[in-house]
C-alpha cells in the first residue's frame, strides 16, 4: 500500500483550487465561486474548527433576544493556521449560499450535527426578522478610516455603490420610490446607469432624469447638480451615528426589519500592526456595532495575535 492509497481523494489528482490560501471577500466571479465550491466540499469541520463554530454560533443565539449587546469575535492563529478559512466558511454557511446548480452550501459541506443544528436555528430566527445577511472583506494597509472602509464592504454586500456619497444617494432614491424611474430614464436614453452614477455631480443625464421624475425639484439641470453636491458631498470620515444610520438604511428590508447580519473583517492584525490609533479605531467601530442592532449583528475579525 502507498501513502496516497489511504486518502479519500488522491492527492496527486486533487489540486488545491485556492493554492492553500483562503480569501475572505464578497467575490461572486466564476473563478471565485469555483474555488468556494471546492473549499466547501473539502471543509473538515472537526477539532478546533468545530469548537470555534459551536462557541460563535451558540453565543450568538443566546444573546439574540437577551436585550444585551452581541459579543464580537476574534479568530486568532499563526500564519497558515486556517483562521481565514474558518471565517470564510462561516460567512458562506451563515447565508447558506446557493450555487447555480441549486446546491446550497450547507448541503455541500459535511457539518457535525450540532453545528448544522445551530445554522438551522439561525435560519429559523432569521424568518422572524429580515432574513440573513453577510458581508466580508479586508481592510487595506493604506486605509486611514475604518468606518468608511467598513461601510464600503457593507454597501457592496447590499448591491450598493461602495462610495459613501453614492450609496446614500441610491438609498434615498429607493426610499422615495424614484430609483426604478430614474434608472429607466437613463437607460432609455442610451446610457448605463452605474457608469453615469460615478459622475454624479457632472452627469447631465442624471440631472435631467431627476427633473423628469421629480417635478419641482429645481429649475434646471445646473440647479440639480448644485443640490446633489450640497446633499451628497464626498467625505473623508463619518461619525459613529452616521455609520450606524448608513448600515441600518443599507440593510433594513422593505418590511422595516433588520436581518441577522454577519460582518467578517480578515487580517485586522496586519492592518493595525503597531499603530495604536488604528487599534483604537477598530475597537471603537467594533464596540459601536456590537451595542446597536438589538443583538442581530455579529462582528468577527481575524489576526495572528
């Protein structure tokens, strides 16, 4: 007998789709989904992985209706220990992502009974609220503002523009019921809506669309552009209250319910490094998120220490 014969899958024929490195980000490209499918299929949920998931999920469920804040989670481990992989699997299994062939993530991964029961309970609890939602990403080393970076990740997960001022504009359009009409006007005139949106203050077609859809908004397109610059300026920072308001507006459903939400920030330790000001920003953002949303938001970060 050869060593390769003892494995369930032949290691010579079975190539690592992710090259042994898990990337925690909301990527739905064809290659990313192919890699995700492989990671779910080969996920071995026992040992510390099982213990970690059990502690995270059971604590979340206990705190959900307790009226107290939802504890945040720090996943630590040396380089290559699998902390990002654990966070990625948790993010995917949380929403039970369904692939194009109809297979759901929880049916692909071989999960222990206890862990699977936790996820079932989270889905059941999600029906009481606004469903399940998850957002994940990495804070870049050059980023100076954690609040805006977090909002960028959350906006992207909610199919909104990542930039704060553009996301606020789109959320206003949807709240007032103008979004579909403005989008249709722009596309009927041969333009791509989101391409025009990137030039919000300069695009005449957006100004004309608003004039058409909202009578009395302004006298001409120049006034509309001035209104947009005043109402939705580009910003370099937001307050904690503005951050919470933006998260609430971005994720709250049409039934005015906030979904059970998981936020995963990978490699936070690398971002902080030895910078105490960055450490304080991360702490402040984490505490702010954990104390709001009635225990329906779970904040997870990973790092080597």
